C-alpha cells in the first residue's frame, strides 16, 4: 500500500514531455524537459511559457474495495504565460487545450509502480490573471481514481 | 470487546475471494407466527417459524472479473444456472457465514462522472451456517 502521487506525476510528465504537439507549443523549452516541471521544482528565472504540475490532493478513494486500497487524486497542471505578441491567455489556452486533449478521459499507465488508474476526468480550469499584471495562470485540474 | 473495521471483511464465491466488493449486508429474518389467545392480557405472543435471508452486495463492475461479477451475472443469464456457494466474513475469515444462493437481481450502473457499479442481491437458498 502506498500513495500514488509520485507515480502519477512521473506518468504525467512522461506523457506531456513526449508529446510533439505540446513540445511545439512550449516555445521556451527544449528536450528533455520542454519547460515542463513538477516535483523537481521550477528553475529560477525560468522563461515563459512553462508548465508546473503537481498533485495537491490525495484522499480516500471511490475505488476502495474490501480487498484493494483505493485513492482519489487531484492532478493539477498549471500553465503560466506572460503578456506579449505570442503570449498572454491566448497562448495559455492553446497549451491548456492540448493538455486537456492529452489527459481528459485518458487513464495513466501506473502499472510499473504497482497502481492502476482507470478514471481521469477534467474538473476545472479557471483563468487567473496574476497580481503583477503581466503573468497569466491557468491551473487545470483532473480527478483520478486509482487502486493499489 | 473487539470491534471490527469494515475493511477487514471479505466475500468468497466458492474458493475465490471477490476482489471488487465495497459493501455487503446480510439480513437473516425469521417468520413470526402469532399465538395470541383471548385472555386477560393485552400482550401479543409469537412463535418463530421459517427463516431465510438475502445479501446485498455493492460491487465495482470489472468485466475481467470472471470469478466475481461476471459469474454472478451469468447466474441470471445462464439457461441452466447452478446455485453458487458464498462465504461472508466480517473479519478476514476468522468468522464466516456460509450458504448457497441464487443471484436474484443486479443493478449495473454507469454514471458518466463516476465508477461503474453493480449492486447485487443474493437470495439465499437453504441454511446459513456461522462459525
């Protein structure tokens, strides 16, 4: 028994970093990270756009059975952009839309970590202008159900 | 005193532990024959008669679970169903209710934003033993 946070983040990063369409949208990035970060942290002075992903919530699971533990997990993928001719919320939504294509209703393969994920569903994506007036933030949240 | 945590329970069909059960409820009950006679008393009297039971199982639907939910579903759909043997335990096999049962009904439920479930009722046939 364990909590599948690291397994989910690892699988999510692999899916995003391996997608050539998302690579093309991450104009500040290059292989292998493509300006997509998570548990290793975002580098200081990271240029925009970038993605910061994490698992802010894991809790008792809908898929808990008498024989197998289950965890429900929120996967949050934050898209951050800055104002500019190719930036702003237009760029943020282009990246966010690709992330939705990559994750909504497309379960992660967590088998290498001993977990299974059979349910992943879009939950929210608020548009959040930041206090500095030039940074845009869209945190996209997906709900996952896991067992293991 | 030793209370039991629900997650310690188990359900077996034959020798196979059902892997997708989230809840079970056994409801044995006995018929009560009224034996009240005209007397000076206002109190009714009864004699216990036949007993029987059903089991309500809450199950997550898994199409690959051939020994569990699919076996129970086949008990309804089969042209020649055979009675199934079950063992329910509230404490991982230390104490057990054992009985034979038919699958009386299933409610297979597929909500768009949640897990697919198959709530199932077992009609017990014959005696229930507890050990």
